């Protein structure tokens, strides 16, 4: 198994981070099998392109929400790492669990429960 799960869409509220905001989050090593994708489909030509990481952030983006890690951006980079037999990649992780205390409502109206 490459990823923990595959889903279509984001279960967490819109965080509103810009590319510049993401760049301020230091990357950390994450096991691929702990990530849940937010996209079910990918473009094979993008996966195989030599310059597919030339534009945009070098590191994938993930969001921690209710104790789960969701791969928001960088599916092609993560899959390319798996094809190279790597089980760990560097990812920028936005911790929404740390931003929205349990039992509270975030700025988008999503209620955060105490558990996953």
C-alpha cells in the first residue's frame, strides 16, 4: 500500500493559505503510508515529465485535520517517490488540529470534535 487511503475532495475547511504562506512552513519527513490523498486521479504525462516540479513548491503540501494527514498538493511528487522505492518524503504540513482547539468552531464554521 502506498497511501493510507484515497479520497476525492478535502474533508477539512478551506484554510486560505497562499503559496507564500505555505513556503513559511518548514518541510518535515512523512511516511507515505500515513497520507490520505484528496485526489483520486492523476495525469500520467505529468507524473512522467522531467520538469513536473519546476513550477510551484518543491515540497508536497499536507493538512493535519482530526488526527489525519491529507495530501492536498503534490500527489505526483509523492507517487514518483513511491515508484523510486522511497517510503518517506519531505512535506509541508499545516496543522489545523493545532489551530482549532477541541470543542471550538474555526473561522469557517467547522466544529472540531475531541477525537478523530
